[in-house]
C-alpha cells in the first residue's frame, strides 16, 4: 500500500529540472553550458533474469546513471523499488552531483536502481538480484570511478553482497561500496548518518526561528532508515513525535510516540498501525497533524499540488530525495513554511559515506564519536553557507543550495578544461 497517491506532476525528473533551471538562471549560465551540466555522462541499463522459487524466470531491469564526475568519482546509492525507471534514476543521479558539491565531499553524482520489490523476494533471491546486478555493472564501477551505497530498499547487507561480488573479480576492495556492515569495514555512524544530518539541519533552522527542540512536535512520513534514525535522534534531544507512517499505515498521539520503542517493535515483526498506545489514522491525515516539524522520509513527490495545503507545520526538513514538488513548494512557501531542501537535509548519508571511503583507503577506523563530530562540522558549515547564500540573493534555501552546488561543479569542470 502506498501512503499517499502521487499525481503525474510529482515526477522527480520534473522537480529536479525545475530547480536546476532556476539555479542556472541565478548563475546566468549560457544555454550550452547548462545543457552540458544537466545531461548525464553515462547511463547503463541491464537485464537481470532471476530464476525464482516458483520455477519461472523473472526479468528485472537494473540501471546505473553516472551524472557528473568533474569533482571526483561518481557516488550515489542503489535503490530497489518497483517504480524505479531510467528517468527516476537520472534525476536522483543529478541530485547527487549537486549534493556532493554542496557539502564539499570530493565526489561526483550517480544513482542506481532495480525495478524490484525486495519484500517479495526471499533473502536468497535478493542476494541473486544483487550479485547479478554487480556482475553486469562492475565494468563502470571502481573505488576511483563509481562507488555505490544504500538507498530505498537496500541496506548494509546488500552492500556486503555487492562488495563480495566485486571482490571475486578484482580482489578484496572494501572502498567499492559504502554503507557496509561494521563487520566488513563499514563505518561507525554510517547507518544513522542521514537521519543525524536531518537533525543537524533542524537544530540550525530551529535556532533561526527561535524554536526550542524541547517544545517541538514532529511528524515523520516514512519510518525506514532515514525516518527512524531522524525520529530517534530528535526524541533524544527532547522533541516529541506526534505522528508517523510507513507503507502499512499511519499513527498519531498527542502525548507522543516513542520512536525507540516503535523501532524495536517493527524490528520484531510488529505492524505500525497496531503499535500500542497510538491511534491508527488514515495515511492522508498524517499531513494535517499540527506540529512544528514535518520530516518527509519516504519517496519523491509525496507532497504535491493537491495535498500541500494540508500541512500544519512551521518547518519541513527533507529526509527523502525530491519529496516536495515545485507546485507544493510554492504553496508552502506562501504559507510561511520554511523548507530545508533534500540536497542539504539528507546529505549526512553521503558525507559519512565519504568518511567510510577514506577509512577504507587506509584500512583504518575512527570511533563513532569522531565520525559524528566530523559529520556535525560538515553539516553546520554547509547549512551556514546555504543560508548565507539564500540571504544574500533573496532566495529560498533550495535555490541557494542548487546554485551553490551547480557553481562548484561548474568551477571544477572549467578548471579541468571540460567546459570553456
Ligand atoms: N542514497 C543516499 C543519498 O541519496 C546516500 C548516497 C551515498 O552515500 O553515496 O544521498
């Protein structure tokens, strides 16, 4: 079941195009330069036939899009989701290009995906899809070429299979993927990093609005990796979760929902709508819960023209990629809702991916405190740069973030001699 239906307007591709065009206008980019920056460097589409337990061959399609490598090796997650297609992966790859530039990690942007529903596969079948995908794209990957990571529908276990498969062909190469399990040279703090980055953005934005975390009520749409970590860390700093959803439904409670207990309950097979002490509500009602902070951490395009007006929050911090369509963004901005955009808000994941890659190059490990301290420093710096840029140009945070990202990629491309 999907949480909220998404109209055609909600494609990530249209959303990213819209913001890129605005940023390129701000930067005064010539059409030919903008066209080069927008278009992907390489797109790979592969066939993944898998023999399943029912004795039939099921055919999936895998994609890897390398958008721009001017600033370093391509970097971005791999998504397993039935709605994955080339346009979606292309848009997400482009977002990675601006995101890595914005937070100043020396990577380009990429994304991968397979149009599979992971929950419908046995663990053995998931492993087969994952290894087969690696076999088919390994020629364009490498620790100095393109480094995948987890995204929607994939996790540390998926990364372990990818690393192992790559290792069979090239020898043990931990830096080929990030987001690995701790037992296989993964980084401490990587699993929580995207959610932690969301919270850093919240605290920075809250300070600007004079909002105290202890009196902040928040709602999380999507209790996956990003949403559940953001919720747990927000709770740890004193905020109260008053609503949350996942693919099975939504729940609310004025008195607050315990994010740690919910995580435990779901990990042991519980269903979110039946979580004790909470009221089960229709998924559509989640958006209209009164709160200070709304964290979209599900799929792209979930907040759109037809439902944006329902939101009753002061601030949105985008844990997901592309959750707010341009039309929704305009409605919300007019209502005075502050939006911390995906590019900045969910960059904590790729920042700690960078730390993992650095540790892997040295076969060395930092402790969690050190990783978290370094992450905080990067997020605070990026937040300060985006808000200063927004203020100077009279822009919203999103246009400022895109403009900063695009500007840095352009500078690298020019310096290399790719663009005159
Ligand atoms: N999938 C995450 C993102 O969208 C992380 C990517 C990475 O760590 O390379 O930012």
